[in-house]
């Protein structure tokens, strides 16, 4: 579960979101202390916060970041589509954005209310709002005695609730009509004695989960705690889906975020794909033994009984001796 606290005036949102991951295994809850975990995504000048199942949350954030239509109607459609893959779990969304005339606007919806949105607007004073896990208790604390220092007030509330499923760290985001003005993090001291858990992990370096449900689901093994530069930066995912066995490495910030190196062993071929800043290059070997290498520029080598070389630039041969029969 997750919690978001926000103080919104007419022109900007100040939002605080916890970074802890809790995983249910039978009748026990395991806390994953992962300082790089984020439960939100900023797209343009809108922040999307997700509360609920971790896999559903990640799927929603990935889809909304790639979507071209960010109208509230489409955001709700995306959330419903993601939730349909596993209706047994909980999913709730908070959208912190702006109206067409540049005024702050908050919308909340989720599986608990059939994705029916509740929308409110900030005003010239301040709108204090809590959304997510234990939001009723958090809301009372947030509105009881508003302080001039919103950050300190929010930290105090998270600190108070940190022993009961919310905690580890807090992300602070200041958002206005032009996008993110400020972002920072704060670590919390958690009272583990009062938390219903028996095992704590410093980093979730290797972990295992399923995507999808029923016959169409498939397992994923994820390696590496990641760098935190993005959700998947410096992580490796290994999975088998249908007739493909896949190994994917997600680049670091220096190598190009969002770019991957992928090995696929399928029923028809084995292939290596490298997505660089300039384009995608591939090498593949099919079941007949045919080898094909394609550079992102379009240059290609096809090698079997016959060999075909196509160069988009110059074709150069260099050696101590070149024999042409």
C-alpha cells in the first residue's frame, strides 16, 4: 500500500509520497526497504500517484508514461485495463494536474469505487489532502494544525504512521503549470517492532513475480536493486513468455536510460538486440543456421551457403592478403 499527502494552492501542488514496498506472503507481510522505489510518474505537468499492488502499479505507470492521450477519461481507461489483468488486487490512482486555465486540480479513483473519479480544485488558500493507505488517519493529522512548513508537517505525519505499512522514505515534489519545480527525498526512522513482519530486506536485488493471470501469466525474475535513475535502470529481467526465453538489461544513465540490450532464444531463432542512442542493431541465427547482422544505419550481412553484404557507407577490405576466387 502507499500514501500521498498534498497541499495545493491555486497555482501549485506540494506532494509527499512514501517509498516503502510491502509484500503479502500468506498471513505475513514483508517490508522491502528499497530507497529507490517511486510510486509516481510525472508526465508533462501532471503527476500520477498509484496505491495498491506493486505489479499493477508499475504496469499502470509504464502505460501512462507512453500514452499520447492524457485526458482523465483515458487515464481511467488505462487504469481499468491494467486492473483487469488481476482483479483480486487493489489499485487506486491520484492525478495531480491543472485545469485548462492553469488552476490546480486533483482527481482520485480506483477499483474500490469502480473507478468513479472524485475531482477537487485548489484555491487561493490551501487544500490539504491525503490519499491512499490509512488516509483517514493521515487526513486528520494533515488538517489538524496546518503549519507554514509543509514539508516538516508531512514528514511528521509519515513518521507517525511509519510503523504501520507506510514509511522507509518520502519523495517531495513541487509541481506547477510548467512541470516539476523541485524534487527531493527524506529518509524515515521506522519502528520495526510494531510492524507485522518477520523478515526485512536491505535491497530487493533478486526477486520473482508473475505478469498476467491464469493460463496466460508468465514468471519474471528481476536482478539488481537498480540505480534509481529510472524504474528499471541497471536491472536485468529474465522471463519465458510463450515460445520466447528473454534476458533484458536496462541501461544506466550514462549508457542511455530507456535503452536495452536483449537476448531472445525462441522456437525459430536466437537473437541479440542492442538499442543505442543512434538506433537498433541486431544479430540473429535461425534454425537453418542462417546468420544475419543488421546495423542501425541499414548496413547488413547475410551469411549462409551464400553471403550477401550491403553497406550504407563504404565497403572496405583490409588484410595482409585478399584472395578472390
